C-alpha cells in the first residue's frame, strides 16, 4: 500500500496571492491527497479568508479540506461560532491549535473569556460531536515547552481530549521523528502522527522559521545550502534533501506524509513524483 499524502496551504491576502494558491492547488490535485488544509493567520488574523479558501477549494476541486482554527485573541463563543460555521458549510475536519500570537507580541496570553490552552479548545470542539480533530505535535522542544518530554505529555493530553491525529512541526532529521514517535507510543498515544515536511524553497526563510519554532538545522545542510546558493542550484538540492528525508521516513514505516507547500507547488510536486507517490498518468498523457 503506497503512503498517502496531504498538503498545507495558507489563505491568500491579495488577488495575486489567490492566483498563486489556485495554481498550487490545481498543480497538486492530480497527486490525489487524502486531505488538504488551510492555515489560520497568526493571532486569528485570517478568519474570513481561511473560511473562504476552505470553501472555494472544496467546491471547485472536491478535495477533502480541513480548516485550521486557533483560539488566540478570541472569546470561547467567537471560536465556537467559527467552528459552527464550518460545520454548516459541510467542513468536518479541523486542525485545532492554540495558535501563534500576532507578530510582535510577547507570547500567548489567554483571554478571560477565551480558551486557556489547546487542550481546552480541543475538549470543547470534541464536545460538539461535529468534527474530526487533528492537532500539532513537536518532535523537538517547542519554545514554550520545559523540555522535549513535555511535548509528548502535552500531546497525550490533546489526544485524550478528543483529537484523533497529529501533524508535526517540520524537522530535518528522520531519527528525531522516530524518537518522538517511539516516545509517543510508549506514552500510550495510538493516534497517527503525520510527519510535516518542509521542502526548502528559501534558505533564509527556513533559517528564520527554524529559529522561531525551535527546529534544528543540521550543520551539513547549512553548508550544502550556502554552497548551492552561490552556484544557483538550491532547487536541485532542496528536492534531493526532501526526497531523502521522506525516503528514510517511509523506510521507517511512515504511512502518510504532510507537506508544507507555502503555496508553491514545484518542489512538493517533484518530491511526491520522485517518491512514486503520485498515481501513474494515463498512457495517452505521457509525452
Ligand atoms: C501542523 C501545524 C499547523 C499549524 N498551523 C497554524 C495555524 O494555522 N495558525 C497559527 O497561528 N499557528 C499554526 N501553527 C503553529 C502553532 O500555533 C504554534 O506552534 C503554537 O505556538 C502552538 O500551538 P499548538 O496548539 O500546537 O500548541 P500546544 O501543543 O498547545 O503547545 C505547544 C507546546 O507548548 C507546551 N505547552 C503549551 N501550553 C502548555 C500548558 N498549558 N501546559 C504545559 N505545556 C504547555 C507543550 O510542550 C506543547 O507541546 C501550526 C503548527 C503545526 C505543528
């Protein structure tokens, strides 16, 4: 049985970005993802755009679309109302996260009338009985975790609260994922944990993201990208790096890969093709 795949997109904030999202969705559609998901801007800043993107992708492609939902800077009733609107629109899969605070703020501060944590949010969403709930997971120490073990204990609480699947933050070392998967299994977590794969589209962008979320960049990758950048060959290297990581994961028993597309289909499509995970094209379509 070949591994299944899924993709993450973000909601567009301009007409040009809408075209880019649409090109990404249509370029990846033929690979038959099990589901795709649309993020929710930091600080809850894309409520309407996320909803519109989720609806439009579902309506025009027939793909299973999950909506990310966070509880930053919103009351419990506002958050549950957003969830209800998804249920009314036929969207039954939510990626439920505490969420990142708006850029420039000091950190997550729960509102008196809001959800106190991701666990609190997941319990309430599960209580509605309307949703399949996926959550975030962290193979490396999350910046707010006391240590890496805390991520495992907290994920267990999120699964016990009603989530049935987790998607990890990106990472570059397959062994790091395997250690986390083993620790989760030992802690009694039996929900599937999908590795989140970030094909490296921009080396400077990845260094920035990694510093923010606590992901480790191995030294050999830093050296390789710096040389490849000088020679204008980063795309080739990025495809090889992501393909190799995915190959190790698949060899280690992973059955699903989740790709962070950043609304650019090229690298993700090439990696999925290189892994042989896209359905074979019909013979008449082969040039
Ligand atoms: C797959 C995925 C999708 C994402 N999509 C979005 C998105 O659409 N929009 C967005 O804004 N952000 C998104 N993020 C980023 C995410 O919001 C941040 O990483 C945020 O800081 C944590 O959210 P969470 O629900 O995963 O956190 P949690 O799992 O609640 O917390 C992260 C870690 O912090 C520690 N922790 C947090 N609270 C407690 C507590 N009360 N007690 C003990 N330990 C605690 C635990 O170690 C935990 O593992 C995504 C992340 C992932 C992995």
